[in-house]
C-alpha cells in the first residue's frame, strides 16, 4: 500500500473552548464542511449525540464519519469511510494549540492507496489538501463570526457572446495565485488608465491549466475590450473567448473562498452534471471589485464552457 498523508493548518481568532464543539459535534459540520457546501441537496443524517454522520449525494458520493476519541479543547480523532465513488477508509485528526492569542487548528489525514495506484499519490494529496484548506477557511469564518462567508448560487446553463480581451498570461504556485493575479491586474490597470475607452465589460480570469501534482496554475488575467490596438506592450497579449454555452455558478464572498466554487464545478463535471467543452478554458468574471463593496459581498461568476 502507498501511504497518503495530509496535514493543513490555520490560525483562528477564537479560544479552543469555542472551536472544540464545532469540530467534535457533527451537527456543526453541516455548516462548515467543504464537501456539503458543494451539494446542498445531499442527504445527511447526524446522530443525536453528534458523534456520527453519514451523507449521500450525486456529486460528493457517499460515506460516513465517526468520532473515535476526543480530548476536551485539545484534539478529536475520527474514522472516515468513503463508500462512493470508491471504497476507502482513513484515520483523521484535528488538533487545537495556543498560538499567541489565537488558536492553531491542525487537520490531519492518514490513509493509503493500493500499490498499483502509487502514481496518484501527489495528486490525491494535493486535492485533499485543498479540500482541507477550504474547510479550515470556512471553520475560521464560523468560529469567528458565527456564519460562513461563501455562498453558491447554481445559475445553470446560458449562452455568452464572443469576448475580445487584452490581458497578461502567467503561471503561479497555487498558494500564491491570488497575490500574483492581483499584481497582474495592477499592471493591466496602469495600461488601461490611458486606454479606458477600450474597456467593454468586467475584468475576468481564464484558467488554462491546473497542475495539482506540481501545485501550479496557468491563467490569463484580462479585460474585455471593444477593439485591440495595432501594437501592445510586450507584457500584454490579446485574444478571444468564442461565443459559447456555459454552466454558471455564482459565488458571493471573499476571493479566498473561490476554491469552493471551482471544486464544486469540477465535481459536477466528474459526476456528468454537464458535458464540458474542453476546447474553451473555464473563466471567472468579477461582477464587482474590492473597495466598492465589502469583501463578504464580492460577487464572482465562474463559467465552465459546455457542449
């Protein structure tokens, strides 16, 4: 067997005694679980004592989770069993530690793959790690504010017209993606300060490739335009998104939570909720911008081109 071990951490502005019930009672998991967020209509059953829950959905599969042991305000150990889309079992643990006035939450998973699937190890660890990161961010919201700040609105299919754009293409480590994209948009904004009459819509980003094993993403940060000048600076490119049908998922909340929408769409694609058009790369459109609205009210439309 090939070992698959994952650990992710976050610091939360709340005492351990406030966080402990949120991780030891599965009645709370239904609020901050990164998986249940992806499929609100999934069937979920939680035992009265909150120590066991099971789920079943078309996108998130089916399985169950049980609290094995708990150290008050310190740690919780769980047994995790997946039944669909394939059977597997894992040991999971969450630890709470003081961290300079905050509480550090460490989330561990200890599992394995059959030997013949050893080639999937890096990708599996990356996918699970991203799920843990998404969950810890939602847990942080819930512990600090009493609610989570990531809302999904399944808009369904629509037709979008052709879009001409000017942008910057780049590759970034996934953890640094937000920072790098912000720098690219700043560069774009400076150029458009002198070419504002060309702008023909809202800023967007096209995602060309996610390399989970190498933890990198290739993308283009872009602005739609009515026309393209004959010459552009060397660091800018132009291109077109052809007219296409898309499946649209709207996300309301900070950009740090956008992974919830992307993970949902990838899961919908795998469960054949729609047929992806691989000839056109998925993209996200920023319907408002930071500074104009509170961070929790940022609205982003993620579009997956479909056949």
